[in-house]
C-alpha cells in the first residue's frame, strides 16, 4: 500500500489553502490524507515553555482543517497528528514514507519561513518525498516540467507524468537553452531538440495517454520561463537539484515566490 498525502498546517490562510489542495490531490491518488501540525517543545535540548492551551489550540486548528478537507470530498479518509519539533524537521521525518508532502508558501508562524529560512532550504534541497508548495491553487491546466538533461532526473519525470495522467492533463516539457543563436540558421537547436526527444521517449511509452508538448525556449532566465508557464498550469515540477546549484538558489526562490500554481520539488 502506498503512503499517505501529508499536509502541514499552522492555521494560516495559506496553510489552509494547501490543506484544501492536498485533499484534492489525495482524492486523485486514492490515498488517505494526514493533516499535521508541529509544536516545537525543545530548543538545543532545553524544553520550550509550552502550556496545555498550545495542544488545545492545535486540536482546534486541525479540526478546522479537517472540516475544510471534507467539504465536497465524501469518502476521503482524513486523520490528524500533532508532531513534536520544528515544522521543517518534524514534517520531513513524518513524510519519509509519504506519497506527497504539501505545505503553504506563507504562514503565520514557524511554517511562514518554510521556504525562505535556512532550515526550510534544507527541506526543499533534500525533500523526504515529492514536496508541493502551494502559493496559488489551480485545479485545471497542464503539468509543466523542466528538462535539464542532468543525470538523475528520472524521478522528476516519473512524478510529472504521473501527475499528468492522474489529472488527464497534457504535459509541457520545457527545456530552456541559452547559447547564442547563429545568424542565418533556421533550426539552431538540433542538439537540444534531440536531447528533449531522447529524454521523453521512454516516458511517452510508459504513459501513452499523456499528451506531451515539447517546448524549447531560448532564454537564460529559467525561473522567469517557469513562472510564465505557471500562468496556464495546474502544477510546475522541478528537481531539488535541477538548478545550477540546487533549489536553494535565489533564482529558484523567485519561482517559489511568484508561481501562479503549486510547485512540486522532487529529489533526484
């Protein structure tokens, strides 16, 4: 049996949007949904001053999230968990056997810095499972995946094709290239076209029902291209190390801050 979809929440509007998106994804995957909230109880081996009210607030927060997840989703199996520890560490540990970890891009507490703080960069650089950051939710549209040609991108492509198949959506494979164009050459990118075709060949065979669009834009600003592609997408899929120096770069943060749809980060 495959693992659950896990949604982290801190009760903020952004986190609740992520919970709602995670519920829809759990329905797509026919998977149980676990809604989790983390309470830091220790700091450098010193207990953090907590009170019973903290757990009560967490239970109320989780009950609200469950109510939202059940709306219009009859039959969805939903459970809640209160985790001990910093959110990025506790969620990473809990998601070790999950199909998917879903978080909001901004929140009201510790989770607010999930993608902007140093500890959260470790989570996106080494996600325990495919990790989806929900800034804006879009149920419809194509699935966009960046093709880098780098070694080890198969898990990224597997996730992207699976998402497209689950949603019965087309897949847009984007392979940016930036070397100078040669004047007078109509087809200036045979190597890039061949790379993209070769990378996709096996996956087309494994997912014959997924319509694939090959996109080879000439632009050195990859994050800008993906932000533009996200305007018509249900999801953008990138590798945790699909950028020149990993997903913790300022350029990749541009995508996470400005994307118009959820961004999935998959370990290579």
